C-alpha cells in the first residue's frame, strides 16, 4: 500500500501519494460510501489528471493516473457524503 495518510482511518480528508512507477493508490478510510463525492487536489505539480477509479463503501477508494507516475505525486483528498 503506497499511501501516506495523515489522518485516522475514519477521516474524511487526508493526504496520499502515488509512488513513482505506479499508476494508482488505494486510500483506506471508512468515511467513504458508494454515493460519496471524493475531491482530489494535487500538491505535486504533475501534467496528468488524477481521478477516482473506484470506491468501496466503508473501506477505501482508489486514485488513478492515466499512466505510471514519473515522480511521486502527492495529493490531498476530501470526502463529502
């Protein structure tokens, strides 16, 4: 799990990183539901867009890039239910 979450597992906001060479990361949080809106704000300047690939209720969500990252891509996330 390539994630640097600065908040507790039930948090509705935090920070995570897609590691260089990877194209996705799974963020573990019980705050997410199937109807949650997950907002992503890149901290690292990067030309490819970040997108939420999937959400598993009360478990996690996945953030994806269209291709493998050429450097670590750090971003903030925020869940609104």
